[in-house]
C-alpha cells in the first residue's frame, strides 16, 4: 500500500490473510477465532457436491461439531467467554445462510449442527440478561447513594435554615448561629457560602 503525502510517499506492506490458508487446528492453535465464521469459505466451490453427497455432507457437519466442541473447551478453560462463543457461532450461521443460499440441504443440515435459530437468540439472551443484571445493580446502588445524599443534603438544608432563623430572631452573626448549632468550625465555609 502506498500513502501519498505532501512531503513524500510511504510504502507499507500489507499482508492478506485468506481463511483457506489456515487449517482448523492452526486457527485454534494461533487463536485466530475471528476467522471461524468464515471457515466455510474454504468449501464454497464444493457446495454443489456437499448438497447432494451424503458422505461429504456428513464430513462437513462433523467438522462443525468439532468446532463447537473446541469452542466449548475454550469456554471451560476460561480462554474465551460464553458470549464470545455464542457470537462466533451466530456469525458462522449468518455466513452459512448467506453463502449457501442456493443449497437448501447443505444450509439447513449444517445450520442444525451449529444450533441454528437457538444460537442466534442465545447470544442476545445472554447479553440481555447481563444488561438486566447490570441495570438492577445500578438501580440498587443509585437508591442507596440517593438516600445517603438525601440525608446529607437534608441535614445541610435543615442546619442552614436553623442558622438563618437564629440570625433573624436572636440577631446573631452567622458564625455565632453556627456555634450555637454546634456545627464544627471546619464546616463554617460551606454554610457561609450558602448565604451569598
């Protein structure tokens, strides 16, 4: 790639990655999980045969069962999260549906192995569950913080009102009123600033 700039050009070598260059073991060994949804591209030219040949179709389905099992192992080992696994499977289904649009049998049978519609909603269900839990926790924390803040603000407002009442009825200075209310001296500036 060449980038032209006012003071000259910059040439950068860009490596093109083809899914077909990587075997399944290599994808997992090198942690190239992002390639998994596109793994089906390596078989695209043979779709007509897979669609009609039971043995070839069984082999492809077995490969996708293996992918699912390996993703499950990664989740159990803590290498990836359940959500990442589900998204990978969901994206694989989307690629399959769009790539094998003319090959109904291939599309449906491989989709069934990959979980089909269940997978497409499972990732969303997990995400929504996490969001709901987060909202509930946030709401609970907000209520606790709000009550605490309300108590502090309520106390501040009450002390300020009492200070003003003492100043008016007893002709005290602000400092004298605060002392009568037993407000610590280090808090005087807060109440005095409220008079302005």
